């Protein structure tokens, strides 16, 4: 009689053989599910007193003080002759209308493209709310033309004069809202009592899974969420502060938080000195472009000395590829220095990208997937925080009516993010 062997049928196969190497261990794809939320929560979490919250911000006016000529005065020779009345607009860093605080301002005069410097002038008279006169303080005639730019380089006042007229600006107010997140889990009482393989407790497994789902949905909301009432982060187009959030089918108010990526895309700029949205075309991006972009990324020097960048897998791949002629390193005689992966004390992996203007810590972020796979969100720690209206809760037995034979729990939190000075946050989009 032949010896009995392992078969692929019958009770021996279906019930008696143990195919499980580790019957109580289950592997998961994601471990560091929410690095963006983890970082901002650990850097600064603020308890807020209302689900709608405001923050103050201020831009120092002395960073950029200028005006644009809006008329065409006659050419002005060198000497002590005053110009014709000259209209100005495009005023930055000064009182919004011309007044006596303009008297004595010394300005460089540049053409409309700011490529050619024409000379220097001293503002001597204010003739209206946006009308001035000036004198040429150079040694050659100067032809001030429409759309020329006056850039303030100092001020000068006469011997024996009194103190000049003062002017001041005001703080700006920006805002956002917290958002109620609820992630439920539910099993029957029978399943709860069952002895299982894979995970010995289905309730424990679901608690872990739903905890990560709750974190991921918060992460995505903090990055990509939108708000019907805006944030007032656009200095050129003010939003109106109202509690006019949407309502659900039952008429209940549903407040949402504006995410950082959404705010940058809505209020940011794709060009100019305050550019904070950059498109990186893998096929054409050159080292010179990289240097110019990093100059703008680091123009507001971080107090920590290092900027944090949350990256999709596509963005991480791009900075890591040094080969051939398609990627940045291969198209340049310069080396792009990116170190090996390290583990942060908060539990996530990162790599360090050295740029000509500063260091960026690259943090892979699972939420940046799909259409945002090539995104890199560079944040300013000083201008970003986690807002918490109610502390996160794990609520047990939320369904108890009629002696319910089961367990229903939920994760609940009421939180959002706070952002100020939108130009200090950057978004780079790596495209094919």
C-alpha cells in the first residue's frame, strides 16, 4: 500500500494543513501615512477658541518701496530745476496715496523693464493724491517716461528743516476654519467574539486601518482641501470673512479647512519677485533654471536654516536621477547633491537636497499621488501651524440603541491648518 502523502483535495488539504507561516501577522503597504500632518503638529499646534480662526500677518514695507510713472513729463536737465507735475501709480511699500511723507525720497529711475537705469531724482513737491514733482540730482539730463519705475534708495532733507511727515501701515488679517473629521468602524458581536487567523481580533485590525485612513484624509484635507469663504491670503484681492460655509442635506453647517496646496494655487504667483509656483519640465529644465528658482525659494531665509519639502514619488525620483541628458544632473556640468535616505526622529524617511542657496529636507509623502505625484511643497515653518478646536477622540460604542449586538466606534477630530504670508510657501510641479 502506498504511503499517505500531502494532497491537494479533501479534508487534509482544506482543513488540516497549515499554510500560514505567521498566522497572526499581516503586512501593510503604508507606515508613514501622514508626514505633513505629523510635522506641522509637532512643530506647532495651537488650540483655537472658535472653529473659524484669524491670524495677523505683516509685510515690512521697506523690503520694496517703489512707484510707477503714469504720465510723461518733459525731459529734465541736470540742475536745480523742478519737473512738471508727474502722476504715479503702482505704489508699493509707501503710503497708498502721495502725501508729504513722500517729500525728500531719493529714487533711482529705471525704464519699464527695469533693465536700464536712467538716473536719480529727489521728490520735492506733492501736488495731489498721486501727483509729484522732482529734481534731477544726477549730472546728466534725464528723460522720465510713462511706465518708468522709481525705486526708493533713501531720503534726503534740507539743512535746518523740521521732521518730515510720518506715515504708517496696518496689519493684515487672514483666516481659515477647522473641519470635523469622522471615520467610523463597525463589526457584529458575533465577529467580535470569533477566533481568527491573520489578525486575532478583527476589531483591533479595523481600529488600526481606520486610524490610518483618518490620518490620511486629514493629510489630504490639509494639503488639498478648499473653503467656501477663502482665507484672505491674496494681498491683491481680498476675501470677505463670513461664516457662509456649505450645509449638508439636513441644513447642518459643514465647515472645511483650506489646504496649503490649494491656497498656493489660488493665491500664489507664477512669475515675478514673489513667485511661489514653479513648473519643472523634466525635458527642458536646466541647472540655470534650478539656481534661479532656488533663489526665489530661499529669498525669505528660514529661521531654522533648512526648508522642509513634502514630495510625491515623482518629485523624489526627479531629484534623484543624475543620469543621461533628460534629468537635471545629466544636463549640467554641476553636480546636484542629494544624500542617502535617513530616518527623522518623528518616524519618517527623508533625503537632503543641497542647493546653491540653501538646504532642503525632502520628505516622501504618500498623499502626493496621482495627479500630484510630481509635486513638491516647500513650507515655511514660521508661517504654518496645526489648528485644533477639539482634541482628537476615539469614541467607543457610539451605537447602543435597542441592545445592538455589535460594536461601532469612530475616530473624531475637529481641526485645520493656519497659514500666513502665502509667498513664503512654495509649490514645484515636476512634469514630463
